[in-house]
């Protein structure tokens, strides 16, 4: 709460918060715009036939898929293009060198990602238009309706990618996290409404109110607990030797290296979810309203143990990749040694590198176990007949808690940076006043 109140007092940060709310509001409004040349009722029926794949798309589009809107594809093309570029950066030496070339290389990779996103939007728009062909208005020429729907759906997906870029550069937090947060939060009111309706039918109004309030309390408690876990960290204190000259001491002040439990954030979950759903999305779009056994096996993830296994494998892979990209123990150990620093009880140099690497790997394993338990327990429970609809509950909880913790961390850093800048300004003003006198 201190970070939020502190950010609201700072004009620049307040503008970022308001801009983020405005962009999310525009996205929510876009989910109400129907696709031209297409029957909205027929499109909604087709989207519902996509099963669990339709629910995943609905989250990435903040409800636009099951509304049959122009943003039916949501973030899916952008996520697919980003994931593809991340994998190619790891595989291709040229892209890997660009990623390590500093800000100039990062800008080039961002440019390639934008081009890949546009290409993916066009391809997915055409595929989605083919998938909803059964909902085309019969009085309009088929190919004209196909072209209009493809262009509109591609533009809707591109608009989502553009909104994500705005949130990344001018908003507060990660654009993907904020949009997925809005997509998951959209399901929360309907969840408690269902609890109230089912409880009132069987137990009465008073009991329904009590059950709903209890559900809200448990939900908030779980989110708060997951936020604390996401913000949890192991701190390694770095001590620096001081040099004394006369009555003064010189040297770098002691610092702390934080090792977070969930160092990779929610991106491993997002990329894993995107990767394992790509085959299902393609099959669903090519075979709408199908009752074929293979099609149903591909789109109904909650009844498929194979998807659960693949989810764990790819999630652990992405947790390792995203975590290892953020920390290089060799560089950190060399930097500590160059500035005359050391970790208490650990010798400088190779032993410091080994110590940091071992500690970081332990935190990566702990983070992978944490994400696996939260995400996969609901998946296994959903295999029990009658409770298939909780498959996505763990993923939603991680996305909600992870997005909140990311925003809190960014706001805290922005507030600290602003306070430090103000202190530097005050020092300059005081020194300028003394010089003037």
C-alpha cells in the first residue's frame, strides 16, 4: 500500500497508472465490437465448440473470443511470435550475439519480433476466418466475407500487440502480464456468482451469502499468500573493504543481491500455455463444430493427461531459460572482486562464482516446484469426472499473483528512483545556493 500511495503522489508515476488503466479499458471495450460480415450468434456457437482451447483464447483476449468480437485472437499471435523469437535467439548464434550486444542489439531483436508479430497476425487472422466460415452472413459473397473477417481479426490481434507495447514502454508493468491479469480477473465475478446461485438453490439465501463471502475471503487470502511467495527472496550480503584517509572513509557501500523464489515471473507459464495450445488452436480452427474423437482430444485440454505432462516439461524448461538469462554468476563474481567486495565466509573469485551459481540453481528449482504445484494440482483434479472446469484455476492464480507482485516491484523501484533523484536535486540546489552566496 505504501508503494501505491507513494506512486499516486508522484506526477509521472500517476500518469503511467492512468495510462495503463486507459489502455486496459480500451481493450475491454474492443471485446464488445462484433466482426463485420459474420453472424455474431453463429460465431459465439463456433467459439464455444473449441472447448478448453476456446477458454485459453478467451483469457488472452480478455473475453473477446467467447463474445465473438474483432479481438477474438487476442494476444495469441503476439505471444506465439515472441516465443518463436526467444527460441530462435537461443538457437541461432547471430541472434544470440545481437541479444548480448547491449541496447542496439535489443532494439534489433524487438524490431524482428514486431515483424514476426505482423506475419503471425495475418496468418492467424486468415486461419481464424476460415474457422468461422460457418457463421458468414449468407447474403454476402463468401470470399468477400472471408477477406473482411481475416483483415479485421488480424487488425484486432495487431491492436492487442500494440497495446502491449504501449504498456511496456509508457505504462506500469509488463504489458503481457497486465493484459492476462485483466483476462483472468474477468472470470472472478462470474465464479462467485455461480457459487451464490448454486448455494441459494440448495441451501437458501442466507447460506448462499455466507458461502460467497467465505469464498471471497479464501480467494483473497490465497492471492495475498501467492504474492508474498512471489516477492519472497533470499538476500546475499556483499561486503566492501573501506579505505580510511584522515577522518573520512572511502569505498563502495555494502550491498545486497536478492534471489527471488520465482525469479522468472509468469512468463514461463505464459509461454508454456501458448506452446502446448498451438496444435489445439490450429485443429480447432480447421475443424469447427466437429465431433471427431481426435479433434475433441486435442481441444479439451482438461481431459487430457498428455497436456498436463507437456505442461510440466515445458514449464520447467522455460523457468530455467528465463531465470538463467537474468543472472550470470561469473560476471557478478568478477564485478564483486574488481570493486574489492566479498561474501562473508566465501573466498573471492572461483569459489564466489560456484557459491552464487549453486544458490541461484537452488532458487530456480524451488521456483519450478512452486509453479508446478500451483498449476498442476488443479490439472490432476480436473481429470476426476465432474470437476473438469478447474483445470485453469492454478494458472489463473499464478498470473493474478505474479502480475500484482510485478506491478508492486516496479512501483517500488520507481518510487525509490524518484526519491533518489529528488535528493540529488536538493543537493545541487543547496550547493548552488552556497556558491551564489
